[in-house]
């Protein structure tokens, strides 16, 4: 068992439980016994982090989609999801792919609303106007298009 004494540290401050010179020098080691402490010490693997982030992004995309649907109904336009969010296959680095289909006079406001909704949820966004999409693009992605209106 190590004896300890009060030892002045740097700048005259006192250090408790400093070892007495010439003894073993063992100091108290904190013992974690609570659930919170055990969880704080647990290791989170990269796979777990990726899975958690994919889950967070999927849930955020669902909340954004609900907001976009409501906005489109109020404002007389539509948003069209495509890509991994529309397929339900978002991963840890997925963004939200959206086509904006509103009358030109309301298009700017629709983009602004979309950008803000994604920002609030911490989602990266890839937004395009529906009217500029090629027929080839729309046919190639037809199975994955999810209309929010």
C-alpha cells in the first residue's frame, strides 16, 4: 500500500495523493461501476458509426419529405425525390436528390424552402428543376421517382 501526502504542484498549487518519494508510487485509479460510465468507455466501430449516420439521414429525409409534401400542396407545385432517398437505400454519405416542379414565378421560393428544410436536418442536397430534365433521365429513373404533392 502506498502512502500519500499533500504535495505542492506547479506554481505552489497543492496536488492530493502525490506519492511520497521512495515508495511504490501507486496512485488511486478511478473505478467505473455505473452504466453511464461503462457506455462512455465502450468502443464504437466505424461500421456502427456509418449505420447510425445512415439511419439519421433516412429519418431526416423522411421528415424533409413530409415538409415538402405539405409545402407543395399549399403552393401549387411538386417536389420529386429520386435516388437513394426515394428507393429507401440511404447510406452514411447519401444526399437528398430532389427535382423541383413549380410554376416559374414560385420556383425560387420553392428552392429556398427546400434548401432550408435540408439545412435544418443536416442533409446535403442535390436539387434540380424538373423542367430541365431530359426525357432520357426521367425514363431511366422512372421507377425511383417519388412525387411529393
